[in-house]
């Protein structure tokens, strides 16, 4: 039985490396970053809008479109929808992202 090894780069002292080199398994398909979805930008937007600009209430909900990824059991994956704005639970104000 073969063991799956993690490739750490070139290591001449590794006795398990073959002459052909390591086998790289590409993770494509649903694991690829979608067009327009930048996780760093999304996290920065969520952090910058964590308080309501009007009443400074700390409970703010992100407003997303229904274009997110679906899991195998046809449930939406949280955080994959397009972020369009925010809604304050204190004063019911909404503002764009």
C-alpha cells in the first residue's frame, strides 16, 4: 500500500523521492477561488462594518445575494455569497458594502 506524502519542496536528503519527482495533485473544480470573491477583502469589509455607523450598535448582519456555493446536500455554504451591504439589528439601518 502506498502512503500519501506531503511535498515540502526539494530535499536531497529525502530517501523517498523518486527520480521523476513528486506527484502533485491539483485541487480544482469547486475548490477554486471564484471570480470576484476575495477572502481578504471580504474579511476587511466585515471588520470595518462591525458597528452601525448611526447608532454604533455591535450587532450588524451582512446582506448577501443568493449566488453562493452549494454543498453536496444542496445547502448554501456560509460566506460564499456576494456581499452587497449590511443591516443593523439596533436601528434597522442598511448601508451598502
